[in-house]
């Protein structure tokens, strides 16, 4: 990662600082904005954003959401509400793009970040060129809940906490913010199915056939309900297609962008 900066935005009435890094061709006209997974951060993307952006001839913005990475940590007494993904997509991301003067970017979102990308695309339909969403959550499945319960057990019983602490300034802020809201009763009814028809930008939805956090119904719903949606299911692939099959994902995204670039 290069050119790491901190950008202030307002979230729920308070100023927070977001860790941001620029990658790829920094002189390029087009920008790909990367939105990380539920336990992700700038550093957890590793070299993928830079590799993808160089293949596309774009610059890339990678950032850690509030509570993650080197961004402002979440106080332990603050519990996220069931609309936390909508807050990110409808409030925080627009502020961040405005602060960095990024106009009509492409969005690349993984897992929770994929949901945020879709929420933004539905809220401000003409503000982006296109969306690539990997393993997004469109609605809550029992499969997701069970895997998140397993993650909770691993965090308290294995070295998962130590491994995650390499990527987060306050690892408990990152983990419990995500885990608590996902396992809350009020989140069981969360969904964004009604938002998908508002998305007019081209959208590529990718998911591994062996995804432990969601079934193919998630991306099939995107491909069906988004006006210009495409679907790709990858065999022998789990929740992180860009890690399990990096070259395939880069080539697929490269073709998708070439077909839809304006």
C-alpha cells in the first residue's frame, strides 16, 4: 500500500478518522474504491487492490471503516444497530468520496463491503460507473449466523484474535462490533432486496460455490433484480474469491470493466 492518509468524516453525529491508502496508477482518470469484509481493513486486502488496479489501468482507494484497521476505534460500550451497513453506504461513503474529490468511481466490495457497495449504488444511482460485489449479503441466512457463531468461538478459544490484531489497532473494536450486531435478534430481519431494483449501474456479482457465509441465492438475487446484473459462481471457492482465485477474479473484472467503461 502507498500514500496512506487519514480522512475525517461524521458518523452518527461525531467526527471519526478513516485510514485510507492509494494504490495502482495514481495518475489514472478512473478510480476503483475497495470496501472490505466484516473483519477486514486496509492491510487485510494485501496486494490484491494494487494488482487489480494495475491490470485495469486505474487508481484505487482502499480504506478501513470506522472501528477497523487504523481508523478511529469503536468504544466497547457502543453497540452497532441493525442499520450499520446502511449508515456506511448512505452516509459515510458519500462523505469520504466527497472529501477526496472522487467522482463516478467503480466500487469493489467484499462481503459486508459488497452490501455497502450495493446500498450506495441504490441510493445514488448515477454517482458510479459500476459495481463488483464479492459474496455480498442481501438478506440474513441461517448459514451465515452459524458461521459467525463459529467465528465467535474461534476468537475466544484459538489464536484468531492474535492473527486479527496484526491488522487492527483495536482488534476487540473490530471483532465485537461486527460479531455482536450480526448475532443480534434485530439483525435477523435485515435485508436490501428492495433496494436492488434502484441500481442502474452495471453490476457483477461473484461468489464461491463453497462459501461458508452464504448460499448462491445471495448473488442470484443480485443478478435477477439489478437492472444490469451479471452472475459468476466459482467452483472450489470459499467466501473470498479474490484470495482463492485471484487471477480468475482479476481477468473477469477486467473483461467486465472493458465492456462497461464509459
